[in-house]
C-alpha cells in the first residue's frame, strides 16, 4: 500500500516543493517549478519512479515528527533499540539554484541509517545517466536537467540508484544536499547546509512573526499561513492550489486532477485571508499576478493559469504511472482551463474591490480590465456554463455562477456610486437587479426551502452557501437560513459537507468522492452568519482535528475510512482555516467584510 496522504509533510522554497513521508522518503519533487516534470514521483507509482530515502536500518524504528516552531523545517525523530536520531529536511530560498538539504543528527546512543537515492526525470519515466565523481558527489543527467548530490558520507550504487549506509552517535551530524541545475551550464557553488539551515529558519520566523494573535487558533492559523506562503511562486506572486497532481478524490477512482496551477476563484478569499492578517506585501503580489494573468481579450479569460500566468495547460495522461493506490489516469495539465465559468468574473471584480477596501494601492490596470470585462459579461451572463466544480458533463445554468455574475455588477455599481458616477452605477445596478430577480425566481425551490444547484434542478450544492457571504441576500433572510439548514441536513456525511451528491448531478464522471473540506469551512462560516455560533465553533474544531500531525490538510476527506483524499496540501482548505478562524474571532471577519454593501473605496473597475 502507498504511504497515506496524511503521512506526508511539505517542504519548499517558495518556487517548488517536496513531500516527505514519515519513513524519511521524499516521494514527490518537481523541479525547477511547482508545475515542472517530477524527478521524484514514487507518490504516483513506486520506488522505481524516483525517491530519496534516509531512514534507520532498523525496520522496527519508531518515528515522530514536527516542524521547528514557526518554520517549514521538518524534524523527524527516529527511535530504535540502540538510540535516537533526528532527520531535518528543508529547502532554502534560492540563490541561483534549487536545493534540498537533509541533516541527520545523533541524539542518544547510536543509530544506523540506510540511504537510497533514485532519480527519475519526466514524471518517473526517464532513468538519468549517473556519474560517481569524487567521494560523496554524484550527478544525475538527462537531457537539459541535472541533479548534483553532495554527501559527507561515501556513496555507492549503480546507474539505477545511489546507496549508502552510515551510523550516527550522540552529537554526530551527517549532511546531504541535492541541487538542481541545467546540465549545459556551469555548476552552481555547493550550498553550505549549516548556514542554509540558519538562514531558512530566520526567513520563516521573520515571516510568521507578523501574524497577529487569533484567539485560541493562532497555531493552526500560522501553520496555514506558512503553507500558503510555501504554495506561492515567489517570482510572480501566483499561489498554486496544491503541489501535487492526481491524488484521487476516491481511492482507485478517476477523479484525479492536476492542481499545480493558480485558480482565479481563490482570489478574493486568499486576499482577505492575507490582508486580515496584515500580509499586504503577499496580498499585493497575488493581486498583481491576478491582473497580469487576466490581461487580454475578456472572452479569452481562463479560470486558471500557470504560476507565471501561462494559458496553455494542455491535459495529458502519464500512462506509465500506475497512480496513487491504482487511481488512474495520472493527469498532467488541466483541461478545465478551457472551460467557460461565469463565476470567475465575479471573483476578479470582488477581489479588486476587497483589495481597495483593505488598503492596497490602486493598480494602474484595474480600471482598464474592468472596462473590458463588464460589457462582455453583460452579453454572456445568461449563458449556461460548466460551473464552479468544473463538471465535464453538459453546461447548465448553475446558481453559483449567476450569483457571482451578480457580484461582478454589484461591486462595480457600488464603486461607481462611491465615486459619484451615477450613470455607471445605474447601468450596472440594472443588470445586477435583473440577475438577482432571475436567481430568486429560478434557483430557489420552495419545497426544499433552499437554493439549488442549477435552474430546474432539485440537487443541492454547497456553493450556494456563499449567497449570504457575498451579500446576495442578508444572512437573516429566511431563504438563506433555509438553504443553510437544507445543506446541513441533506448534503453532509458525518457532519462534513459534500460539494454535491454525484448521483444527483450529471458531471460527466464515474464514482463518488469524499467530503470537500473547503465547503465544510463554508458551512461553519454560514452557521456563524445565521447566528448559530456554538454550532460553528463545534464544526470548526472538528475540521481542525482532521489536520495531520504537522497541521496540513488535503482537498477532501473520507469520514468512513478516516483518510485524506485529493491533492495535498490544499490551499483552499488552509484558506478556510484562516478565514473561519477570523470569522469566529473578529467582530468583522472576512465573511462580513465580503458581504458588506458599503465599500467606501476608490474605484478599480470602470464602466
């Protein structure tokens, strides 16, 4: 059986990341970017697809792990019959090259370790040319890519793998560094592991030191904030949804997607999370990435982009990989990038308004983008689309899509009104009112006393929980209260929220899926909005308890098997941790901020 998803921890350098198992094996690493081909890919196959393992020779060794306080430095403590040792894993910020540092230190007695390194470029497919140079240095080359392994223990092996054995006693330290570079350029200077450890610790502690107290939830909020930073591609400010591809939403199923890209629909909630915690530099970088990504013809705006704003995210199948626990296909790229989804226009408008409300300086492209987007949206908002969940069935008139189209016109009308531009305000308010009336007439089912997934449907959908949070209806409106109660009764599994019931919706895909953690955080927010604060607290605490031992969350969860599902770690889940903690601890949290109909901001979007 594969290592469980929850048994992985994250390390990263804010340009890419790796997953490290409890057993000391790095099973996933893409270089040089999050969305580059993996050179360690046993996560989606086995050890022959690439891994780097440092673990006690004693198979009965016990392990315990934690991040060093307020950092992304992972410390795994191994205890054997003969002693105790700690393995420290981290990735320093780049100074021209990407590095993974691993330091083994003896704590008590003696511990014998085994070392195995198997690089496989091109998602576990290409066996590189291994060269054993001077003692402790091995290179792996395949075409343009090169890995250089530096070790202070002798290394052996063959063209398929590098092996070693070593023992540490109390106070002994053994260091290992893996550097990625281009095979045709001069080699970078070797990194100093001990200096890199100090510098990496300084960087993360300076970053987390800015985080304010969030009642009793400061710990999980800080860990989620660190995770969001680790998912940020620092050169551009883009934030990937996760560092993995094709971790399944059901074990053995086909709902396996590539999440190493940046989704526009994460924009507003990410901005609010960062700004509410005072991280304006990161919020500004994300806002700027957003505006660069969507620049161009409005009809060509995508729902997601690459970390630098790339548009071509062609989806294909890495057929040689068996998939996580046999879950195929293994998808690289994401065809949903070509879908038409109305909600993203609302996300862009709302993100820009919230950025202005939060105090970010105006962006010179904000109004120009609005000038292009709004007339286009005026023409297309009546069209069906693929919806927030990127279904691969027929297009429908999804409720959430229409609500977010309303958000776009509402926000622009509010900002125009604030500037005294009554003509523009009237134009967009008229469209907003038309959408509002249509949604209330066609998307609310009196028999269910709830808004439904799409016009003419009786299926429930967790996305309609946002109706009260975006200000479409006030939280005390009986239709919204009824919607919250209906979802709580009929769209939960063990108290956690499903996106929708796959049997009730033709989404073009077979099989079921787990509960969706972001939607469960939305339910906690909605319960708080409708005045059920104790229930919101209880659900929030249950959600936090799903975090693994180092505070990370995946996309979904199986409450029966009690296992994490989906890509990992998931930005949307950790955004949920931050925003729900703020909603429950602040007089005016992100949910109230977003639904506030009195912006009092300088306009970012024009007529």
